[in-house]
């Protein structure tokens, strides 16, 4: 799993590095990446949402 995330991160960094120099066809790439990252965010929220909410509610500020 770590290797997959590392490869995705490297690909994302390379894509973002090339973006200012080559904007032909990058709009569809951006849409795909945004949808992918939004899907990961929704998945993480769906899986860990109740735990995150419980942890946030148990925080006490002095």
C-alpha cells in the first residue's frame, strides 16, 4: 500500500511540475486527479468519520 501511495505521489508531483509548461490536454488530467483525490477523501471520511468525530468531541481546551 505504501508503494502505491508513493508512486501516486511521485506521479502527481511530476504532473504538477509539467503543468505550467504543457497545458494541452491537462484539463482532463486535472479532472481525473481531482475526482480521484475527492474519492479518497470521501472513502477516508466514510471509514474513519465516526472515530474522527468522536476524537474531536473529546478534545477539552483549558
